[in-house]
């Protein structure tokens, strides 16, 4: 066998790549965001961004601002956030789909969240959620998670969801309406609550601000409070929550004083 002389590169066929293509995308004039976001919303977005040293840190309140306008986070809303923050739509979508407070479908005037985590479920949360599904659904079809009864956004419309822990285990079972608390609920009281919402009434929460609507709350979560005094006037604590502190005060109980020196830690086991 006769071997070719020289190195392999000398005997290889010349390989050429495709011709280089230069892309010149034609960008449309004006903003890429939906006309749903007018000048007022753009000014509010700029105010939000100005609060942060890095503009991308404003994404969470920006998404709440979007929901205050559209009652959910639409693709137009994602593009609006990306444009204002100069990040990609993929980065916005990653955040919007991670947190459950950002809804991808239009919501009702009110968002009713029923805690079905362990303690609330054991205290009746599962039964409450099941009854509200039947109450708000149609015959033979209970209302599903994050589904809406009524035209989204219209007076009396409700979006129902089951929620993870709402941080009120001492008041279980708990319901939130637009993130305001209704404590110590029962199946019957929960039914009365949603019936009142459907009639256009706004029952006063057990704690917190007077009830408004989801869009107003979303604007507040974005950092804009049309009536801050009214938001702050409601009670913020419950008797059950502070009962331990009150009992300790009545009986003169106090936590042990912090030692002057940290106690010695046990030796670590030898690595084998």
C-alpha cells in the first residue's frame, strides 16, 4: 500500500462554508408594546424603575402594574415590561410564570383564594374549596382552579383558586379576597361571602384594608396608593396571633437573657 506524502491537511479537499449573510432587520417605528399601556402607565413604569439602582430589579412591581391595567399578564404586558426594562421577553416570561400572583388569564373583579395547605385543609379548607367550586360553577361542572365566573373584570365576577399557605395558621381555615384576610371561615360563611361579592357588595375583611377590587390592589402592589390612609386604617393583627405575647406579659414570662459568651460547640467528628 502506498501512503500519500505530506501531512493529512495537504491531501484533504478544500472545505468552504456558506456565504456570510448580513441581517438588517427592519424595526417598526414607535414602541413595540400594546397600545393598552398609555402614557399614564408608561409614566408610572418610569417612576417604578427610578426606585431601583438596577432597572431590571423593578420587574416584580412592573408586572403588578401590568395586571392593574389588563387584569392579567398578557403577551403584550410581557413585551411592555421587556421594552421598559431593556431585557428580553424570555427573562420577563421566566418571572411571570414562576410566581403564582401573576395570572396568565383575565381575572374577575375579585380573586378568591382558599387556603388548602395542611392545617387549613384539616380545619375545613378542602370542604370550603369544594363547596365554592360547586357554588360558582354550573350544574355538573364545578369551577376549576383559576377559572372565572362572570365576564372577567365585570362587577361581581370572581376568579377562584386554591392557595398554598396564607400565613394565618392560627386563624384557620382562611380565605383571601384580593389578598385581604377573611379568618376562621366555615363552609356556610364562605358561601355567604362569595354570594355577597356576586351581588356587588364588599364585605369588610377580618383584618387589613377595606375591600376594593383586584385591579386596585394590583396598582397598590406596584407601589401606587390612591388612598393610603384608608389602606392603613384596618386592624393588622388578630387576638389569636398575639395571645402568646399577651399571656407572657400577664404572667411575667421572659426569654432567658443572652449569655455573655457563646457556649462551646461540641467537637466535630473526624472525617474518615
